[in-house]
């Protein structure tokens, strides 16, 4: 099992070699099953909960800002 938060198109940048990245992905993905999971990770969810507990006024300000941005859309 292998996980990454980067898309396949970015692996060339990470490895600093597009050809090697393509060869690696070709071998890695041969007969593989890809599961694409979207959304916030459990770590980020826990981080947000801790951040709200530690900095309650900053969390309320950030939530208010996000709400205003949502109203403008």
C-alpha cells in the first residue's frame, strides 16, 4: 500500500525527473487498484478541534471570515 497527497502529475517535480517519475509510476501502477479519497484527513480534523480548544476567539474569527466569504459568492 502506498499513499500520497500529490497527484501523479506532480511526481516529476518531486523526483526532479519526469522520465524517471513516469517509469516509476508505470511499474508501480501496473495491475494496481487506485483508491482516490477526497476530503479532510483525520489528522486535519483533530488539528482543527485542538486549535479551536486552544484558541477559541481566533477560531470564531476564522469561522466568521469563512461565512462572509461564502455570502459573497
